[in-house]
C-alpha cells in the first residue's frame, strides 16, 4: 500500500509541475510528452499492484483452508480412536468419566493448537453404543488480512459395541524358507512377533471374553490336526476314515487296510510302544479338497484319510523299489504265519518294529498342529511360539483348512453359524514362497505319479488353481455380501507373478493383499489388519 501511495503522489507532482512551469511552446510540447510517458508507466504499476493483491489473498486462503482441513481430519481420526477405546468402559465408568477419558485421548493424539472440545456424548444400550460430538478451531495466518481469524469445525464419531463377535483364523507358512533372514531376525521369528502383536491389539479392544476368538493353521506341505477332538481318541471321531472306505485309502497301501490299524501294528524301536498317528491328513479327492463339506456315509470320499507315508519296499506301494536304501521296515516280505486276510489288511507292515523313530509312517508330519477357534488368546500366542521352519509349501491345504476352522460344521465346529448377523469372520493367509511339490516324496496328494494333483500345465499350476478355488469357497461360504468372510493375504519376500496374482485374487479387496520384504513391514501389515478388523465395528 505504501508503494501505491508513492506512485499516486509522484503522478500528482508531475502534473502539477507541468501546469505551473513557463517555457517555450516546443519545450512545453516535449515536457508534455515526457509527462504523458511517466503517467502511462504509473498507471501500469497501479494495475499490476491491484491485480496482485487478490492473487495473494487467494493463495493465502488456500493454504489456510488446507491447514484447517488437515486439522479436522486429524481430529476425526483421534475422536474415532478415542470413541472405540471409550466404548469398552461403558458400565465401568460414568458419563462424566467417559467424557474426560475421550477428551484426554483427543488432546494427546489430535491436532495441536486446535482447541478440541467435547461438546456432547450419547450412550445407548441394546446394542451398546457411544456417539460423541466435538468441535475445534484452527487459527488463520494470511486470512487474518481479510478479518478471518479462525475456521471452526465439528466432528462426530459413533461406535456400536453391541454383541458383535470376531473370529480370526491365521493360516501361516512354516516351510523351510521361513528360516531365511528378514534383517535382524529370521522370517519365522518375524512372523511370530507380528501375529502375536495382531492378537494383542485385538485382545485389548475386545468387549468381553466371548467376543473374540482366534484359530491357527500352521502349514507346510500338509497340515496337522489337533491331538484328538474334544478329548476323544481319533477312533471315536466320525469324520476320520475309520474303515478305509475312501478311494485314496488303498492307493499305495494294502487294499483292505485302514490307516489307523496300520499305525497300530507298527512299533517304535526305542519305546517298543505302538506308533500313533501324528495327525496329518491327505487331501480329499478333487473337488472335495476345495470344499468345506461334512463327511457322510453316502459319499465315502468325503472322509478325511490319515496320512501314512508308505515304506519304499512295501508290496502295495505304487513306487515300490526292492533296491531302495530309503526304507523303514526291516522286513520286506510277509510275516511268518501271516494269513491271507492279514496280508490284505496289513501288507508287509504286519507286526513290525521300524528301524528309526524319526523315519516311519509319520515322515514329514512334524509341523505344529492346527489350533481350533478359542477365546484363550494366551494359549494361541503360546502355540505360535512353537512354530518352526521346515518342509515345502502347500498354500491350498492351509487355505481350505483355514475355512474349515471358521466353518460351523464338521470337521471343526467351534465357528459361529454363518447366518449370525452379529459375528465377523476373518481369514489371514501369509506365505513366503510359491506352492511347491517335491516329486520324490509322498505328500498330501500322495506320489506325484498318482495323478491326484493334475489337470493344469504343471503340478504347481494346479496347486495355484486349487488355492484360488479354496479362496473362492471361503468367499462363497456366506451369501450376505455385508457379512462375507474377510480375507487378507500377505507375501513375505519377492513373489512370482503367478503367486502374486493368485494372492491378489484371493483377498477380499485389492488393498487387502500386501507384499513385504522385511520384518518391520510385516509387523506394520499385521498392525493394519488389526486396525481394519477393529474398524469394522466403527459404523460412522
């Protein structure tokens, strides 16, 4: 403004001078021209200054309004978190204490210098809910020249606690590659820490003991079931193939056998006790291996067949080799006095003591067991601590058993009913490798030459296809779009294009697939998943 005054003053004096001076006509003419020239430049300067002022004001307004918008966003985030934390205290604290709790949280975590004030809170029952209204003010800087000192804003947040429950099953890769370094720790150690942190975050925010359940599926090339079911011996569990009726039972094993009886006829070389089934299962014949269907007598292949690694020299093994040094039965013939019926039921396994405790029918079945849904979060964390890296990677088997844990029907029945509108089910799938299958080993699909994992261009391609189908089965388990199982997928490392696409397609949302390369990023992903699951309860 001072510059503008000087220009106006200068123009005025120039005009006055030209009007009072005495000179010749030519001189007057020349002076007039110079005066006109000076007057023209002054006018341009005036126009420039006048046009610059609104530009400056608009720029200042944009900056101030951006600051105000950021402050409001930060206040909203802080109020959401405060409301979610405070709703757990309903019943334990009175209304004033809850208001004070929210105010203290927002003051500590909200925008600075915005003077956030809690205006009103509303507590309702059945379902339990908490709604909070707050207001704040952001001080302006450049906008003060336009007599705008502050911009006021309001935020509101509502949390419905109700009776909503949350069931989370984590399907976690325990294969040998998880022993690789992830910076300051191995991948398996990083996974243990990250998954425990997710449990602790959700446990801290739960409404009561019954509102939160966790299940665990550690997988390698197979999965290992719990030790019995509800205290029962496996021979009492009806969904296990007790009588050898499945079509895969007799493949590579005596034709009239059942797997549990084969275990019972063998003895450990050191304890001289009967060898017990360790709990691993084979994949059901396709397409039952991608379905969550209850075993029943009308469909023999629907039963789950105990994993029993065949001896290399045994008569009924389709890959039998009498010259193999890789065997565990000392005798590669019938037992003395073995009857014809016993030959069909037990083959060469009849009444033998295996050569080594660590190599026998439970070979490769040494991963931690599946843990069904439970409210005991401490027990789940303790079970996670037992995870170790060993074996191959079968994401398909991990995924379908993750669904079977969430399911309300057999084999595991701890999951709440699919039509429970007050329940949320979530599946978290984490792997650090591509699907793999060792051709020279007996796995969940038997020997590769058995043809049970065929149909695509390669065994791995078929495993990817079945993983995708298992994910789709989880997506289709609940028809209501609003309550479908929430699926999160994580790759730890550098995935192949096919594996990345498979996991992206498996996730319920594109942003629920993440690829990470170090322990710190893995922890952040699990923290974000915990926040996402918590926010499912935040309705406004």
